[in-house]
C-alpha cells in the first residue's frame, strides 16, 4: 500500500490475542501497574521503551478491531473502562491508549478496505497508532495544508502528538486539500521529512507526559495514506463521539487516582469521601451509557444515531471532567481544575455550546410537533 505499508519497516511484533472483554480490563490493570512504577533517572529511556514494548505485546491495541478482521470488537463501554483503568495508573498510558483507539475508529469509519486490512492486521500484531493536532504560529489549527505534487501531495507544518509518538507505528494527521475539506492522513512515524524536536522520549512521573512536538518538512504523501474526507455532514461522526467518550474515561481514571489519595489521607472526612464516591459512581454510569449509545451509532444508519452518540458523549465528558476536578481539589492535588460551573475551559465550553444548541433545537422541534 505504498506509504501506508512502509510502517512495517520496523521490527515485527507478536502480540497476545485477548479473547474476552473481562480479560481486556484485567490486562489493562496489569499494564497500568507497570506504568505506575517510579522511574529511575539512569535508565529512563530504556525503561520507557521497555514499557511501550510491553504495552504493544499485551494485546490491548487490538481489542477494538472488528470481528471480520480477526478482532473481538469490544463494546465502547468496555473500551472506556480500559482507558479509565489505564489512566488511574498512569495519565500517559491513558492518553496513549485513548489516542490509539480513536485512530483505529477513524480507519474503521473512513478507511478503504485495503487500508483497513493493512492497519487492522498490524494492530492485532501490536502496532500502535498515534494522533496529531495541527499548530500554526504557536496556536492550535484545524489541519495542515496539503499541496498537490503530480499524483501525490506535499505536507508541511508542525503538530503536537500523542506522547512517545516516535515509538508508534502510524500517525494520524488532520490535513486539508485545496478545496478546504479536512481528511485524515495515516502516515508511518519514520518517513523522510518527519522530524521529532526532542532528542528522546522521557517519561514523567505522576502527571501526564508532554505532547510530542513533530515537524513536517516537505513530506511526500500518496493516495494510500488518505482516509475518506470528512465533510460538514459528518460533524457528529462516530470517531469524534468516541474521542469525547475516551476523554471522559481518562477523567474517570484521574478521579479514581485522586480518590485513592483522599482515602490514604489520615484526616479524610467520611462524609466527603461518601459524597465524592457517589459522584464518581454517577459519572461512571453516565460514561457507560454513552458507550452503549455509541455502540448503536456504529451500526445504525440514521443520522440521529450519530447525533445521539455525540450528545451522550458530550454529557459524559463534561460530567466526568467536573467530578474529577472536585475529587482532585479535595485530595489536595497540585494543578487541579476548578469545578466546571465556576470556570469551564475553552474546550469544555465549546462542547457545551454545541451540545446545548443541539438540545435546544430538539426541544423546539418537539414543541412544534405538540402544537
């Protein structure tokens, strides 16, 4: 497959095949324990590579591969729980796994049969997909520009990627052609013109690891790397809802991690402990229900299925983000975020505005039908 298949230039992996959803959650817990162990400065890089290799061989990367391609296609509720379990042990691990699952869903939703066959087979063997967010003038951008070059394109610009992207196999990059439509490019992480700014992938104890800064310098891209373009009608496509769901799951993991610290404190108030536990359990239930709604959107043909999935995922994310912030504040964690009602971040505010607009439109349609 041209550019896409060149990701196999690196040493082939052999991953465990996970057979059940319960096994997937158990394996996630085991890997999370390994990632949560403290780092030693003298062996930081080697230890990071060993842990990433263990993750690839664990079989977790393949659990969302469709059954027709040899996977077990776990439910999105289980996928969220795997991310929550991973994040409760290591914020970096949760980010790596979530980015991979969303990228796999992009291939599932927008990839050709040939692209799916190549990627899914590699993922089952332990290959990892990372994600990129475009930057322009040190600010977030929607996508990198693609410039026509004969039958191919040229790509340039800078992105911030999933931590340790250099150790992944493919990188999903948002790009737009001359017409302005945005599409996903699935590029090998080791190709000519792709440069990693830092010299190594150094893990960070405790909090999340910084995003990997990557530069694209006149990268040649052929048609095999281009996923189906996403237009205006696909604003609520399944990959976007899954992205929100797994963001919610990562917040649940952070909340669980902070709640353990609160329980460990000798002077913890039992009433507060009960209240925080109840709120976290409620958020977990909302995340699980959102996962089931996304399951329906993956097989449903109506646009309403995808809209419902987005609304459910948006609700799960905003509730989980707020609850995690409350628990982190109560546990005394440095860098905690204030409750959502006091100071929503721009990202959360944008999600709330979009979901609120959709819900108000649906309310008005119901009123019109009743009148």
